[in-house]
C-alpha cells in the first residue's frame, strides 16, 4: 500500500495570454486564469491509478500563493486524499533551488512516503530541474521522464523516454519519479469528486513551520536575477515565392539559406 | 436581495466541463458533424466523468448533484457543440429521469446503473408524426394481453433511440378510455424487442452528430411489468417533467448564444477590412454587444427558473420565459455571428456555421416558442373563450 506524494503547481492557463510583471519580471498572476498544470494532472492520475490498483494514500503538495488552493482542490477532486500547501509571502520570486529546498522540507512532514511523483517540467517556468534537485536533497534515487511506471512493495520500474531514446530503470523505494506527456490521460473530476474534495484535509504551512528563514528565500535571495524581459516579437509576415518555372529551386535556395537543407 | 453567484462546487463543475468541452469536444466534433456520425468516444468520456449521473443521488449510482448542475454542464458543452449537449440532455431528462422518478425498485435496478453511468442511453418516445406539441393526440396503442402489452404505432423525432448503446425507449401509448378521454400510459420497450423497428437516421439541418430517428411498433410484445408508473397516468407524468426539460433546453440555448459571442470576440480581433481590424468598427461592436446582452439576460432567466425549481416553488412561467428568451437569443446570436464571419460563417468547418444550423431547433423542440407564449399568457390568467 504505497504512500505517494504528488508535487503540483498552479500555472497560468496556456489558453490565456501569459505575461511577466513589469516591476520585477516575475509571473503576472493576475493577467491569466490560473490552473493546475497539465503535466501535474498526469502526475496525479498516475498516483491515483497506483492507488486504485494497490491501495495506499495520495498526498498532493504545492508551494504557491494563497490562490493555489484552487489547484489543490482540482487534484483533490480528481481523487487525491489530502494536501499540503506551503504558502508564504516571502517566497515571492523564489528560484528553483529555493523551491526544491522548501519542497524537501515539506515532504518531511508527510509520514512514511514511498514514492514522490512530479511532472517533468512546468508549462510556465519550464525549468525541469525540480525532480532531480529534490531527489538530491532527500538522498533518493531519481527516475525522470517516465512514460510508464510499475511499482511493487519495495521497488519502482520506469520506462524513461527522452529525445535520446528509451531507457529502462529500476530503483528501491522510496524514490522520486517525474512523468512525461505520454504517461496517461488524466481523468476529469466528477461532481461527486468535487463535492468530496471540500471535505478533504489541507494542511497549510509557512516557511517558519518548516524551519526555513525568510532570508534564505524570495526574489532578493535567488541565485540568479532577471535583468530584463521582453514579450516575444509578433510573427513576421512570411516570404512569398511566385512560381515562374523556377519555384522549386527558389524554395530549395531559401531552405539552404536558412541552413535547413 | 440575493445574487446569482454560483456555489463553489457548481463553479468547479462549470470549469471542469468547460475544460472538457474545449479539449475533448472542440478539436474533433466538426468531423463527426460533417459525417453525421454519433460521437461514441466523446459520449463515453462524458460518462466516465459522471455527466449522465449529475442530478441523481449516489444511492442509484449518480453524482449527488442537482438539476442545476446538469444545466451548467449543458451550457458549457453547448458553448462548443450542441449535438453532444442534446445527447446528454435527452439521455438524462428523457432516458434516465422518468425511470428514476416513476420506476419500480426492479425497473430502477434493471435500467438505472447503466443509464446513470452513461454506458447506455435511454430515449423517450412521445411525439408522433403529425402529433408534435399536441401530445394528447397520441395514436400509438398498447393493448393488454394476459401478462403482456402489445404495442402498435409510430413515434417521430426520437433522440438517442437508435445508437449502438441505446438500451430502451419509453413510449407513451393509449391503453384505454375513461369518460370519453384517452388513457395514456408509459411503457418501457427494450431495444431489439421483436416488432420494434428503428428507422435510419433523419437527415437534419442541425444537431447532425446526435441520433434522431423514427420508431415503429408492429405487434411489439413486452411484459406487463414494463409499464412505467401508473396505468393511465403516462401523459400526466410526462407533463410533470416538461417544465424542467425547458430549463435544460434554455441552458443549452444560452451555451450556444455564448459560444457565438466567444467566437466573434476572437475573430474580430484577427480579421481586418479596409485597413482596420473589423472589431474596431462600431457596426461590429454593437452587434457583439447586443449578442452579449441577450446571452446575459437569457442566462439570468434560466438561473431564476432553476433556483425556483430547486426551492420547490412553482416555476412553470419562469421555465417558459427562460426557454422562450434563450432560444430566441441563440437564434439571433447565431444569425449575427454568421453575418460577422461573412463567407467563413457559411462554411461548415467554422463553429459559427454549426451554431447557425443548430440554433433553429431550439425554438421548436421541448415546446415551440408559440407554446411558450401560450403558457405564459395562460399563467397570467388570459383565457381563450372556446376552451
């Protein structure tokens, strides 16, 4: 009966326009609808499938502002059992290293975990480093980019897929895994799940509760600083080639000039 | 004064269905529609997320929600596509609800689990060729013969009646006469019963990815225990469910009206003519403002009717008003949206083309606009001397 912790994150909806705040180049959370990151839905789904097959308990964990409770609620509606929410104003602008440290401490509050499941990277920050950092901090094996996960009482097997190909990994539990897009199709919460989620326990913690000092976190203490940011330039008009008998070679010339062929 | 803020769980449901419609329905429904094909895969997914169980208690396998939850789901689905919305509406209000409400414990046990989970569909056969809204003119008969009913007649425009997952059709039939008036009863006819023939699908102007057929019964024999509810009360039972069906169709209409606004707001920011985005011209802005205003008013009308229904207050008039104003809003918005899209609005591959084709039936089904006006007038005490 595995005890699983799933890392979730609230991100701006990829369907809406996403911006950075002009003052400090952090995410402008007010400008877009906030949703549970799609890859986290897959992470939750994987945990639920393991639970449905083997029993156990699923805890979701998030570090984020107060409104991240909506993302937690979604995960609980899907069927997770309880949640831990680390919410602290001093975390505004926290970088990946700080976030990994906070997550590691927060995971310490979940008793007897066997497996930690994360998405391989978020759709907003696209850092992709949290699962590995967290495994390092906790001294656990990391099995990332999973497209298939199998666990038995003491070990986890993962089919890992990256651009380089597939590898088949195995490690002893407890372990950290991250899942990719192909892992599963996440369920949509049912109304019954939505109702049940209202009654599930959510523990809210500050960084002080985790023994972390405000001077270790936040934008001012981040390992790197964003100096400048600019929105992506609008797409330029395409180049039109008129075929006057030599259309084919003109296209070939263009592709050569772009180093595409 | 109260307001119309949604409860937390209703709002969460609305968002979930919106997401579902956007991700699972919108990308693929155009092809089903074009081929007039029933979208089994989408319906199965709707079943898995519990949409067919929304207004039913958990004791019969439902989601423990209410009729308003169903309305919100219908609105969000219809914002993207009406064929899947009407499949859900008919599956719940006409397929499962009469059995839940009037069925014996045995009938409930036999039929409800698969209907409520969406694995199976039920249909309701009331309308007959030449019958329409004048449901008292039923000509289909059911004759008692020992332990059986023998059903003869024809039913028209029956939604969900001929899919691969349709398990039953409840039909209204004349079972006798009392004081010179026809006694109408409801009888459950399982799909595949000998003597029960399902025609091929109608070729419809809209709702093309939904299943609508003509049914005929020729000495179709079912057990006496298939009587649903009281003998001779079939029509009265059906009437009692009509008002809530109107609220559901109103929600569906509001969804279509809103879908027109969504599509137009997006399109006019992209499409340029005479040197400007067309959304910068007041002629276009005013059209869209009117569309939004109609949608908002229609939504408030169905929220109000639904709120009264849930409080168990009389809501006949409010249901008729909601159905009337929202179906007309849907039709008006579809016409204006098509106009704004110009030539592309006339192409089936754009959603507004589908909205245009799907809107007209909303002024007809579940009581025409004329019937709604009649109901409102009657509720105001206006009588007709010859009646």
